[in-house]
């Protein structure tokens, strides 16, 4: 990586503590890992995923592990089927 670019990234660190962050797919995998990392850094989270039961488990894990931040706001992700008439 170009040293000028690398130096620029290091200088412009983003403050995560108290930042409001929306994470999709937070019930498992990369989404869950990102949610846990942002919680560890002190972010205020809103998390979504399709399986609400798994999402609630992530909320409990974050609540139990990171008690100093507000509990995440869990929202189930739903899809609406839109029918269009093609003639």
C-alpha cells in the first residue's frame, strides 16, 4: 500500500464509541461478528436479520457481555412480495 494513503487512513480514525450503527444479518456469521466488535468498541446498535429467534440470542449475548452500552435494538427483517401486472 502506498505509504501516503496508509498514513492518511491512520490519521483519520473514525470514532466508534457512542456512534449509532445499523448492522444487517446480525444473527450469525460476519454480521454477528461485526455486531460484537462494534459493541466491544462502545457503539449504539440497531441490528436486523430474518430469524428473529437467533437475533434475540445475539441481543442477550451483547447485553450480558457489554453491560456498559445500551441494549441493541433488534428488528426482524421481512420481505414484502410485490406483484406487478405485466401485460
